[in-house]
């Protein structure tokens, strides 16, 4: 685990992939260029998205050239087609995740959530972009900043919040807390730094072994990128040609240590050496979607593993105990919020495309807030787990696959599954 950096950490330059202009700024730039005699054709080429005229529900996305950078592989196409409905759903999902994380913040400060709690405010585009690019047959596994992924994989807001508050209705029956959330096709939520990477590699092996048209998206942070088990997983994945997408969520700080102070090279998408890699603008859900779809297609076509580095940023601290301002300036945080926010960026696209009006977007935001507030009340009203010993043993095996007994620390602690009690106690 990385040590906290000192207050005089050198200010990091914002990566080029994060410096792309917002839609509004592009529109202003185009208007200025047109008025000064520049041809409208040039202006059209810089527009992030345009309706292709082939149908009311189809939209062509034209990403900025800074969206991707490839290593040993040609980057994904900057142009692709999607639907207006999908873009609108991406926006709604990101807003729900942010409202849910804000609710977690409030519940933690009210001491209804205890223990470790890591929020993903600012990083919503990654969970949403990946989920929209894959299917339910694919596997996803990540580290402890996992609330948004759990929601996108099918966990209800109520079940996520109930888990954080230690309630029986939680996704892990109140036993896991913030770092150990699960959903169908989602394998956590893992508390050990980098420990999920070999597990995700194993999930990919399972997909290959069962001849499934699926892959494993295995996520880890820049702070975990120097772990030995990560490189061991790279080697195994390439050796066996496994369908695994190694995803580095580079939010620029491992706990309180800037990436440049902990890594000899911060080009994480090149860390796979013999594994091709792509750097992705992780603050743009449209770029995340395209890169993730490319990665999925790459893996299931038998080309082996691929490494994606999502350049992103967390607005808050590493965890709830970290104010997040001792190793970076408030100006840096505000700059990222104002110029690169994934929700604000997609909102501008929706309005410019005519998919939604300003009033409709505000209505979506209001609806998300109302939904999350209702889910908070429902989760808070849920009962905690019962104080009975059987709960300790109920999730050791999948139901129906249990061994007759589960040995305890001493003979009197041996559990009998058929009896539903201790084997050697009256």
C-alpha cells in the first residue's frame, strides 16, 4: 500500500487526452471560425457528434483524435454509430451513480455507514461505458471503488446502500460492506490491492474453457499497477491467450501518492510489454464505450488479452478519511470538474443533438435524486442480519453443493449443513 505524499507534491500536467474541448467550447470555436471566414466544412469535422440522417434513433459519434493512443495495436475508430436511446440511458445511469455516491457520503458522515468507503465521483463514465459495451455473459471484477459497477451489473440502489449500512437486504447480506459488493456477472469489490487481477484472469480462463463468447474485464488502479501479481497475470494471460481485458483506472493518485512519484513510467497502457494496449479518455463515456467495445471484440475473436488505460479523475479523496486536498490543489480539482466532467460533457451532447432539452435534462436529474432518496429510505428501514450462528456458514458453498460438514477451529465448531447446526453439540 502506498504512503501518503507530502503537501509539496509537484503539480501534475493534465494528460492530453483529458484536454479536449467541451461541446459548448467547440460550438463557440466553430462560430468564431465561421465568422472569420473559415469554411464550414472544417467546422463540421470537429463536431463530436452529428445526426447521420438515416433514422430518428441513430446517431454517428465522431470522437476527437486525442481520445485514444495505441501500443502494438491500431486504436479503435473515432467514428461509430449508436442510438439516441442508448446515449440517454448512459446519461441517466451516470447521474444515478453520482447521486448514489453522494448519498453514501451523507450516510457515512451521519455514521450510518462505517468502516472503509471509497467513492467514485468523477469516474462514473468507466462503469457506464463498459457495461454498455458488453453483455451479461461477460465478467467484471474490480477493486474496492465498486459501487457504480455493482449498480450497472444489476444491483439495485437500495441493495447497494443496504449493504453499506450492514443490512440483511444488502447485495452481500450485510456481511461485505463497501469493498465487497457482488451482482450477477460481477465478482467484486475486492479489498486487497491488486488481488482481483489474478482472479479476473481466472474468470477469463473459465470463459475460454467453456468455449463462451465472452471475456473478463479486470479492473485495477494506477496504485496497484506495480503489484507483482498484476505482471504474473499478464504473463499467464498472454501465454494462454486468455480473453481478458486488463483495465487500469488511472485517476493519477494511489491513495495520496502521485503516479509520477510511484511509477518509473506512467504509460500504464504499455505496461503489458507483449500485450497490446490503448490509452483512453476515461472522462468521456463515449470514448470509454468505443474502447471497451473494441476490447471485447478483440478478446472474443481469439486475439488474446488487451490492456486499456482509462485516464480518469476522482473529485473526492481516496476514501472517506481522506480530504483529498493535502497532495493536490483545490484549483486542480476544480479545473477537472469544470472542464472534464463526464456527466456535464454528455449533457451538452444530448442538448446539441436535440435528444433532450435543457428542461428535460433537469427533469432527469430531479428524477434521479428522487429515486435515490427513496432508495436511501428503503435501505435505512431494512433490518440487520439476525444474531444467529447459521449466518456465518450460509455463503461458504453454493446451495446444493455443500459438503456434509464444515470443519471448525475445534471439533465442537464443526457445522453440519443437513442438521443446520453444530455437528458435535446437543
